[in-house]
C-alpha cells in the first residue's frame, strides 16, 4: 500500500483520485493539493460519497518549491 499526492484539482485529477479511491488496497492514503482548496474539497466530498474513502486536501501553489517540499515531508508521500 502506498501514499499518493496529486497536484491539481482539474478534470483529470478528479478522475484519477476517484479511481485511486476505488483501489484502496493499492493507495492507502490519498492527498490532493491545488491553489484552490475548495476544488480539492469538492473532489474529496465526491470521493467520500461514492467510495467511502477520505481524501486529505491542501491549498498550495506548486510553483512554490519550498512549500511543496514541506507538504511532501509533512504527508510522507
């Protein structure tokens, strides 16, 4: 089982996170980060409703490398 961090909360990310949640035996923890946390929260709510899997969400600008590094260290992905 593994932890995963998905950067971005667009259409492709949404599909990927839903598919990961359907394979909880492979993806033990799903983390979703984007500049717009509300988009991440909407995806997480949809995943929870459809699969029962919790998705942790974060607000981050992926171009801010030190902040991204801290998030990776914090989550352990």
